[in-house]
C-alpha cells in the first residue's frame, strides 16, 4: 500500500567529516540561512541613509545567531524534552542530535535585540522591525533541515504527496509538514514582510505582523503535524506548538498598537514645537 506514496530515502545526517569535525545537513541549513540574512540586512543598511551600518548589521546578526542557538536549544529541552534533561543534564548540549524550538529561539532573539538596542542606543521596536524580515529566512532553512533529517513529520494521511519516512516505526504515509512550514513560515511570511518593509509603516508594525503571521501559520500547520510522542495533545486536539503560538498573536497585536501610539505621540510632540 505504501508503495503508491513517496518513499523518503535514508539520508546520512553527516554530509562529510574530516577527522573529528563533521559537517551536518542541519547545521548547513542554518549557515545558508545566516548568510542569506546577512546579505539582505547589508542591502537594507546600505539603503538606510546612515541609520544602519554594515558593522552594526554584523554585530546584530552575531547577537541574533547566539540567541537562536542558545534560546532554540534551551527552549526545545525545556518545552519538549524536560524529562530527558532531568535524566541527563548534558542532553542540553547535544545539539548535533537535532532539536531546536522556534519559540525558545524567538525568546533568545528578543533578548539579543534588547541587548543590541541598549548597546547602540536604538529603539527596541526599531531594531525589531529591522530583524523581523530576516527571521523567516532562517526558519525556512531550518525546516528544510528537519525534512532532510526526517524528523518532526506530519500526521498519517492518504494524500498523493504523503511521504513514508524510513525512521517512522509505523512506516505509514505522512504529511510532509516540515515542507508546509517551510512554505508558510519561510517563503510566505518573508514575502509579506518584504512587501511591508518597502512601504511607509508605523513603528513596530513589521515586528507585530511577524509575530501574528508566525503564530497563525504555526497553528495551521500543527493541524497536520504529528504531536511529539512523549507529549501528545496537551488537551483535546490542542498541541504544545499551538499553545506556545497563541501568546505570539496576542503580543503581536499589542506591539502594533504600542508602536502606533509611540509614533502618534512623537508626531503630536513634534507638531507642538
């Protein structure tokens, strides 16, 4: 029966190794995402009329990269694999085994943006707006890495594009939910933000739209994604990913209103002088 569906090939997670150093597909995807984000950020800095410099972009992305890696790993372990961590605290450091939480990575990036804004005397929301269009690039590449690693697959399905993953103990066709996330959280969300950034906008709008867009898209994809085996549904048919995404939508709305109010007050103050 499964022969009529797509048979996922067994792919070695290690591309090549030289001595003790191994280059893995997962790490390569993040590297590609980082390089692409650096290119786009540098172009934006060049067009900012001195508001941003390439040196600041380099520093910001370094902060952001650390935030993604540290926050993503810590978030994954605490949100999804806390029992493993209790049994083996060193599991937190075994990042080569895969396992990154976007929601944890987001918290890491927010912390990085806050620290960078304080260091450079830039407005927090302004830095957030600069970073927001860059995040979907790394998100998209990370989902490609998940697909290559044959992890975080979808629920069982009978759609023609169902994929049979080799490390699935049931060996049944499943939604390639990693690719759904790549399209929605990566391609579509980037396109929305890219178009938004090309037009005049209120402070915080890009940041808020990113949070709302990701929260909505992730909630949709979770309808097709298999819940973590050790967690299952938290209650009813609600997954952990959906629970963690709801606050993003709420915070996104708050940020849009907050930024618009700041800008309106600044305009009124400017007109009164």
